[in-house]
C-alpha cells in the first residue's frame, strides 16, 4: 500500500464511517456534506480495494476488513490528537478548553458541583460537558468520546490509569415526620418499611438487592424505583419510606430537606469512588489540572 495516498482527512472520514455505519450520519458528525463523505468513501474503497460498507437489507454493515480496521484507526487518531493537543504548560486562568466527564448524578451532586464552583472561579475559560454513566462508558473512554469517567473503582477497566477519590458507605435516610423510626434502626424494622430505590434500566434486580439476598436471603419491599441516586432522599419526604443511599449524598440532602440519617442496619460494602482517564492523556497538562481539581474537591468535601 502507498500510504502517501491516505491523508489524515481520509483517516478521520474512515473512522466516522466505520463507527456510524451510515454515510449521512458520518457526514453530520464531521460537519460535511453527504456528497463530500460519499466521495471520501469512494476514495477509501479504491485505496483498500474493499467495499468497507455494504448494504444488508435497509442498513449498512462493515466488511470483514472494515471490522479489523475500526479499533486500530480510532487508536491512531487518538494518539495523533493527544500529541497535537498537548501543550507544554496549562494555565487555567487563561486556557480555553472543554472537558467531557461521565458520572452519576450522585457524583455530580457531592463532588463535581463543588469542583465546578471552584473551576468557575479560577478557570473562567474552561467548559464542561457532563454525561450519564451507562454500560458503554468504558468503551466511550477508549474511543475518546469522553475525557474522564468518575464511578465505582471496581467497574473501571485496567487498561487506563485511574485514581481513588474517596471511599463512601451506605446510610439510611428518612423523613423527619416518620414516626415508625426511633433513634436506631434494626434489620427487621428496615425490611418492614417500604423502600425507594435506584434501578438502572434493563437491570431487573439492583446490585444492592443482590448483595442483601446473597448475604442473608433478605428481600426489601420496593414501593418506588427511579433511575436516579439524587432523587432518593427527596422521594422519602412526607412518607414512611426509607432510602438506602451513599452517606455523602444522604448528608448533603439532610442539610436542605427535613430528613434524618441513620446507619444502615447491616454490614454494607465500602464504596470506593474513582476517576479514570485515557492512557494517551496521562501526561496532558490540562488533564493533570482536571485531576487535581477533582482530587481537591474530594478532599474539601470529605464527610
């Protein structure tokens, strides 16, 4: 192959085509016209001597060659981007940059919101995009679609560097007007109450309930399930229900709402929360600043 015929723009187009598997969407992703992207696909087909994308019914699928190219092409572009974007220094007071962070609403509430207040003060040109954490977040980090992931450490893959931010634990949160709860809560009382829980989409049983079942065969009476951690303390107000949440989140809302916080009546797991970034951005001064920002926010907000 003559690599002089394959310029960087064609590599970028190839990456978009391989991941979107659609000429129109690939063009939109790169802010190009459909005819320009079609021309790029024709040149790529000529270069590789392969269709790369071919019709299968009403959709396009990758050829075997295209499938083998997808990950290496994205990896090459990430290496190039990390090299070109890197600057020898980073001054947050004058820098202009946008960081994309994937985190749960729990972490946004107890860690990222305080960090953003500090960033607004010391780095006015820095912008942030928050994304929700889902099953594909690790792949999104590898593909360079997010810059930072903040989530429980045991979910983080080993191929990228990471750092623990803090360790939390479970507590129980109640409405102050709940007369069924005294100064302490035992396991029988806990199981007799109605529960408000977080249930991730397409997950029939939460990890927390799986652990309760495995440790003692205990089953909670779930009366309300939502796809949010931060809503749990709010949804027990005015009811006799209980929510079992991260202690930092419980105490955050107890400062604003008529809530009480009690220790959970069981030995729950420690919750190690960590941040992870792409290995190609390990030496990026901007990413080093971001890690320091979150590290300091975790220290300041320690329970």
